């Protein structure tokens, strides 16, 4: 699959809207409360609450960052476009992505989220779709490797992304195993220079407005799954699981009490039914 500008700008805009929302929440309840909040777990990291993850959802900032890297054709379906390749994979045309090989985020999606959160939620800068798209394009690192080449996290140098692997990593025939993150950013700026120009020239105004409307529920609007709660509700109940489930996240209850659902609560389901009236 080729790089998709349409998907890229959409995911950048969604990420920007959600980081702006989280920034507003953090400013109103204080950074320590924000970092511990159920809202951050749901719409920032995607770990969720009430026994239901929000990973993979459109209303999760970390997952929209994953959508950004996917739009760059950095997936196992697009292995021909992966720029950083282990020595063992060079020249190969047959890959077993179930058992042997991996296209993996060498710089993890969660790490990219935390870096953006530090600047645009906890820092002084207001998030913009353009800045977020450019950051992810420049800072993402995706590699094609054999699974057995991964080493334990504690054993590698965090400043050198390819130290995560026991094999040497190559880019366009050059051994880049010792490259720092700054070196990789320099490579990405050249590799994606036309795309970065396209992002710089793109007018996000209308797209941001549409995503603002679709992602953040107004207080007077009917409930819509996979939206962020009205800000007044988030501020008041950011650490209150019961009230959040009652007032906004009813889909979590449905998943917990429905047999066959992967989030089914089992022995707890009857207690949940009694606890929260449907």
C-alpha cells in the first residue's frame, strides 16, 4: 500500500483534537490528577478502565498515532516499503509474519504518545495537526526483523533504537545499527521531504473542526459511543469510575455483562447489573 495523505492528515487531526482536550483537562484538574485520571487512560494511553481497554479505538490518541505510522505504509502488509531492515531479511521476498518475522515499531507508539503529551499536554505548546503530523513522520522508527533478533528491553541503549536487536540493521545498503534517534530523524527528513512539504501546505482548518465536532460530545447532545465526554463531566468525575460509566461510558457496562464478549465480567457480571441500572 502506498502512503496515504488522506489517512495521514485525518489521523493527525484526530490526535491534535484529543491532545487539545487532554491539555484542557490537565490545566483544569492539575497535572498530577490528569496523569492519574481515568480519562487519560481511556483517551490517551488506551489502557482504559472498568476492565475494558480502549486500544484500537478512534477516540484514543495513542491509537491515532499508530494510524499515522500505518498511513506511511509501515505495516507488515507493506514490508517492501520498510526502510530499516535486519541483515537476515536483506534480499528476502518471502516472510512469515505469524511465526518468524516482524514489522515492528522500534520506537514504540506509546513512546511517541508520551513524547507528544510532554510537549502538548503537560508543556507550554498548543497542539496543532501540522506539528503532530510532522513530528510523527520525522520521529517514527519501524523495522523489518526476525522475532528471534529482539533482545530484552533492559539490555539495549535507549538513545540508539537499533540496539534493540541482536542483528545489524541496514538502510539503503548502509549499516545504521549504531545510529542515534537524531540520526534517524535526519534520515526521515530526507526520506519524507516531499510528504513533509505536503503537510506544511495542507489547510487543516475544516478537518479539525469536523473532528472536534465528532470526537467531543456536547453536554446537550445524545450519547455517542467512542466520543470524549463533555469537559465539565470529565473535570468533575475524572477519577470516579462509577459516575463515568453511568454518565458516558455505558458501552463498557454492556461489554462486561454480555456473555461471549471478550470483556465479559464472568462472576462479576451479576454484580455489575445490580450496581449500574440499565
